[in-house]
């Protein structure tokens, strides 16, 4: 018969725990400026903790996203760098190491305005961030925020 579903993986449970901690931490912050500054510090610290390959990709993604769409606010989302508009995550970076994946991922939530017909990509595998990839990320992020 079919295999039995065992529930969430250890990595998924850790991501949910990270997210709960992020929500508690955000609730304790005082002003919007303080929240934004601390959220940025949290994102940069999370990127700095990543293994060298993921860190290099995340640093480039962060630079491109914040340059292409300054309206997006950096924050952590399930323990990974994310970028939100009016409090709602639009795009995020997921390290390969976090979920023991073959490649890092740049993802877009349903808040991203990337709709293109009846089907469009919402996740992109990242193996390397070249000049062409940076240009593509910038174009996608600009479209995503409208």
C-alpha cells in the first residue's frame, strides 16, 4: 500500500519555529522606523550566517531587490530573507542549505503582480547570480510591485 505521511520534516518544523519567533520579535518593537531598522539587521545577520555559496547568492539578491524596488521592506520570513510591501511578503530568498536542496530559490508570493496568462513561474532556481540573472531579478521585482 501507499507510504504513510509522517507530517512536517525537521526542516519545515524549524522554519515554522523561526517564523513564530519572528512574529514575537516584531510585536515587541516600538516605532515603525525601529521595526524597519531591526528587520534589516535581522535579514543581514541571517545572510551572514549562511554557508559561503548561499551567502554570496543571498547578498547579490538582497542588493538587486533593494535597489530595483526600494519600496520593498526587508524582513525575515520563515527564517529566510524576504521583501514585503505594506507588510505583505512579495518575494523571498531560500538558501539551498536550509532545506537541503540542490539549489537556492528566489520565490514570489501571490502578492507579486507577475500574472501572465493562465500559468506563470513563481519560483526560480538560483545556481549563480550573473549580470544577466541580476537584470532578470530586477525586472521581475519591478513587475512584482507594480
